[in-house]
C-alpha cells in the first residue's frame, strides 16, 4: 500500500486517511487497521517511545484502510514551500491529511533496546529521523525536526547567495575541529584532527574532506548544501520508464525517464533541490517575530497572512507609542 509520488510529472495518487493523536491514549486493538498494520503500529509506538525516551506528545497515524482512501492529483512543485511554512501542530495535521505521512520508518528494536553505549549514542534525531520506509505512525517531533531542517537549509542557501562577507554564513553554520579516529578500516584508525561543519546549535552535518579544509567559506557552504541534499534524496528517488519515442528516420528510439518516490519527505527534499538548482530567490519574512525563509514569489514580503497581520499590528503599536 505504498503511494508513488510522481516527481517529474503530475498524476493521480491514492491517499490513505491520516489523523492526529495524543500518543498516550492510543488503543491499538481498536484501530480501524488490518492485522499487519496493527502489528507495525504496536512496534512503532513502542520503539519511538523508547528512542525519544518517553518524550512523545502527539503523532500522526494511519487512520483507515484502502476503502477509506481518497484520490488527489499530486504535483511536487511548491510542496517544499508549503512544508517549510508549517508552524503549529494544526498546520502539520492539515498538511498530513492532504498529502499523507512522511515515510520515515521507526527505529529497530535492536537499536532501541541495546545497552551498548555506541549504539545508544545513535538515538538522536540526525540518526533516527532519516530512514525512509513504510510507516503507519510518526511522532510530531519527527515532523518538526524536518520542518526545521528544511528551514535551516533554506537559510544557508539564502546566505550563500548573498555572501558578500562570511558573516551571514557564520550565523548559520560553524566549522569545528575534532580529534578522533576517522579512518574507515581498523588498520587506518589513528587519532587525527579533522574539520566538521555543523549547524550553530551544535548538530553535526558532515566531516570536511581534507582537500576542502583550505577552501574559502563560501565554497565550503556550497559543498555542505549539496551534500545534505544528496543524503536526503539519494535513498528515496526511483526511476521508471515513461513513453517510448521513436525516430522513423534513424530507426532509433528514446525512452523518457520518469522520477518518482514512495516517500512524501523525499518529494519535499527533491523540490528543495530543484528550488536551489533553479536559482530561486529566498526571502526572510518581514515580520520581525518570524523571519522564516520562504521562496519569493511576486512582491510577497510575509511567509503567510497571519504574519502580515502581526506585522501590521506591530507597526500600529509603534506609531501609537511615537504619537
Ligand atoms: Zn512569517
């Protein structure tokens, strides 16, 4: 019961119903799901709860069977912008009802039950929130992490395009040296100093290849953008054959290439990748309480209508105070 989200064209897809639930009051047996999905749901709630150390509040969950599904015409253009502007849990719920679940599978039982310190250390967002797969249950924390991730990537892209100085980039990422054993084979393992790119909240993005260490910050930031997107896309995109176009004069023929994904989240990152490759402009919301990045279209200055209203009220208050 996978969906195939088309990426190179738009087409009809079949969407199963999704609902928002408070995670502490789900009765698995009472769900309107088939036996296999119930089994997955049980494991999913259990493993996510362990992985997030009980800090689960709300989640999005499959809420019905095939007969409850609805069809929609899906196009991934603009999907990323819509996703990046989700703010409240209500916004997230509406988005998931429209497009489905993200398609991130729950962590393995071996991983969440392990007592090995090295494996326990992998129970953090950057490891557990990125594995594409079939899912029936997704913690809201997983959604919020990816919304934030897409916003950070947009900010970095915005800074790279504006980079008249390095300052703007250093507001988003930093480069830190770590000492450790970084070789991939046991016999390569000796302690060395290597440079890492990380978000300013300390979350690591990647280890810089040695030949990049002396390069200008702008190039390092561009490389970082390319690599994050590569890692988000490479596992999620599939190719299929489209039309056969024959050329009677040469007797040759061409097969058109269709791209699609089973995972909504991969479709979102693919749209982000295309936004960057099309050199689209990013604008930071003019509401001083928001400043969210969004794809500029026309003369829009605010990420949504609520921000436009809020900015108006702030301006009014300022004039009142001055008047
Ligand atoms: Zn805004």
